[in-house]
């Protein structure tokens, strides 16, 4: 079996946009990403445009570097994303594209069109058979299945449910259709800490299935009807929405890994994965607020192995700062569950050789 390599370009603390662009160019050149692209291939560039006021997402200038490389190889790049389950600015194709354009992800800026992978309302999906441990089939956003190649551009952040939000999360959750997302979230049911709830009713307004009711002048979630979308967590300003993540995180992480397997299988392994370890924050880019950086920039990693690239993200931050990004953000959660499970189902390897590009 070929050795798994993860290519790495270091960035110094608080790198500026020019450093980042040059680092991305260097990484693309050295890592051989372009080998997955053949003439006239339709190449999906999976990104995250950042919710509402988020300003730490990966910038359009960096995405443009990747798009330019694809065009140079004779491929047809398109930017892609899926609708969220929660009611933010990205819960259907229209809102999502408006949000993307407002953050600069336009054809004029980048040179590639934006095509939502899961249609107008997030329910255009295809069932892909997989040999998973939890699932034997997963629902993947339809258009991704028709792409010839995939480059996943992931912003490394913390995540309240998985501790690490990086490549596996970006493709597993981020390229599933609505049914796929619901199946991943199905065991994740929040509850309201009544001591903290001041009954502002914001969560009631945002719950997509109207299962938050009033009980003794506090919000109350009808657990049996909750679809686990997490919107109430995102909108509550008083830290009153709680999860029992200790039990639920493990299940969520495994489900995400199995959907990532469906994505990669459907695209027949013509995939490459880049994780950007910069502007790292406690919450992921789905948080609609401005977040403070939780650790200095580290660099960019790239590999054809989605497991190795996430493992390297944990290792590089741990080596540099004494605790990994996930440990710093969510010390009570274990982010390696997703990696172990992904390795078990044949998605990739946690063992890799780091190739540093100077
Ligand atoms: S948003 Fe938070 S504080 Fe407001 S009602 Fe819901 S749980 Fe209570
Ligand atoms: S109560 Fe359940 S369905 Fe409603 S917003 Fe919260 S997680 Fe989503």
C-alpha cells in the first residue's frame, strides 16, 4: 500500500492575505493536486462561504488560486455547497447564493460559477450504497455525484458537536442532502437549561419544525419531535440550549464519517483535500457572529487522504501549542472518534508522512 503523505506549508502568526495566497500556490504545486484533473473534467470545489457576519471563513482570493489551477489544467471548476438544516442565511439555494455573493464568492472575483449541489431547497439527493458500520446507504447531494473530481477546501475550526470541524465534517455533513443531514443529526437532541433561559422566545421563532414550546415561562423542547438541526443552539444568546455531547458526539462523528465515505465513493476517488489552519475559532463558520481567533495561524495541509489531513490538523496544532485545536475548543469531547471510525470503514489512514514544503 502506498504511503500516505500530507503536504504542509507553514504560515507565521497572523499571516497576511499575500502570504496565504503564496502558500496556497506553493502547496498546490508541490502536492500534485492537479493530477486528479483531466481535460474537460467538471471539478467541484467544496467550500464554506461563512454564515451571516462570519468573517473568518476562507477568503475568495484563496479559492481563486485553486480555481485558476483547475482552469490551467483544462478543467471546468465550479464552487459548490449545500443548504443547511437550520434557518440561517444558507438554508436554501437562493439565500445561500446571496450570502455567498455578499462574502465575495462571485464569478467576477473567482472565475467559476456557484452551483448548489443539493438543488433549490436542499433535498436533491441520491442514495449511494456504502459498506459502513451504521449505514449501508447514505444520501449525498446529487450534483456532487456527477462531478468528475472534488477538491474540498476546509477551514479548520472547533465544533460544539465533533470538537474538530475540518475535512470529514466539510464533506460528510457539507455534501449530504437533507435526508443525509437528518440521519447524521437524528440522535442529537438538545434540551433547555431552564435556569439560564430568560424566555426571549428567539429559539421558538427559529425552530424549523416548531417543537419548542412554553412551559412555566421557559422554553421547552419536545424531544420526540426534534430533528436535531441545532438551530436553537446557534440562536440562543444565553447559553441555555444544552446537549449531552458526551454520549451524542460519538454517534454524530461516526455518522459524519460514513457520509464522507459515500461522497468519496461516488466521485470515484478523484479527490483532494486542503485544510486551512488559520483564523481558527472555537465555533465553525456556520456561526453567524464574528468570532475571536483561538490560536495563531499554523499553515495549510493537503492530501488525497481525508483522514490523514484531519489527523495532521490535530497533530500540528498539538505540536505547536501543547494542545490540539479540538482540545483547546472542546476539552470534554474526543475528536479522534471520527478519525478512528473513518479509518475502520476504509476512508483513509491516521498514519501519514508529513512533507513540509519550504
Ligand atoms: S433563545 Fe435561549 S433564552 Fe431565549 S427562549 Fe430560547 S432557550 Fe430561552
Ligand atoms: S428544538 Fe430541535 S428541531 Fe428545533 S431548533 Fe432545536 S434542534 Fe432544531
